[in-house]
C-alpha cells in the first residue's frame, strides 16, 4: 500500500492535539499543539547531523500541509 507523504491524525484522548504524520524517511509525528516531534526511526551519529539540517524544513512542510488541508475545509 502506498501512503501520502503526510497524514492528519487526531485522538479523543488528546482533544486539543493535532498530529501530522510524515510517512517517508525520516518518519515522524509532530503534535502541532506544542511542536513536539516523535521520530519513528533509529539514527546513527552520522544520520543525526543530516537530520538536524533537514528537520526544520520537514517540520515547516508538515505545518504547511496542515494549513493547506484546513483551508480546503473552509472553502
């Protein structure tokens, strides 16, 4: 099965949280309520340096995805 790059998620146990799931490497879940990120990958020391450089862009992309999705509901 093929998944989109980003998925929205919610859970009634976390009523104010909005989760965006990044399904491609490096996979992560970000809670847009507090910008907490949970990485779903194990990283080597070499990967961590590259990840630091890429993480900011990935999180911006996740936030832009959420904004785009919400704007589509508002139309």
